[in-house]
């Protein structure tokens, strides 16, 4: 495996991890609705929404660069320079190594989300409220979606690799 290929795998892995963690912005956006209740201050609400959307857009731009412009990052940062050898002795094809990275990142997301999902479900059941009245509903949905995305990444790693690796 070439040094450049190694760095592409690392950068794409970081991009996937950032993509999964960018989902944290969504419950924060949803939690801004809980501050509304009886009194509506449009100035503060719009400011919170703009900051949240700005954060999400920034995250997605960074993720896009990491996932789809990896060659550019490797060239700009000169990550493949100053090595004594041009190759690393790994006899796995590039797609297989990238697929393993996707599976590991999906597994980490899944394993991180499941305990939090269970504790959030337990808290919801303990409150004996309707789902729409529950203050932690956005986090409950978030942890469910994070576990689902992690599971889907583990089971559909080849599809994810095809999506993020469109080399020329």
C-alpha cells in the first residue's frame, strides 16, 4: 500500500467520524424549542437557530472536504512526503481497508449510542409522560438514530465505501 493511500484511508475515517458526530447538532436544535414555552422571544430564537445552522453547515463542509477532497488534503498538507519508503507492507486492497475502517467507526458509534439510548428510554418510561411532553425526546430520537446509523454502517460498509470513494 502506498503512503498516499494510507493517508486517504485515515482522512476518510476522520471524515466519517465527524459526520457521525455532526448529528449532535440536531438535538441541540430541537432543544431550543423547549425554551419557547409561554414566552416567545423571536430575537433569541432566531439567533440560536442561525448559530445552530451555521454550526451544522460548517460541520458538513468540513466533512465534505474530508470525505470527497482527500487528495487535496494530502497534497496541501504534504502528508506523503519525507518518508524513506514509498510503500507500506500491507497486502490488503484499498477498498478492504477502507471497509474495515467504516465497520470500526460504525461499531464505535453503535456501541456508544446503545447505553445512552437505553438510559434515555428508562428515564422516559420512569417519567410517565407523553412523548411530545417529554423534555428529552430529542435526545431519545438522536440516540436511536445514532445507533441505527452505526448499525447500518457496520452492515452496509461496501455501500458506504462506494459512496465516499469515487476516485478518478
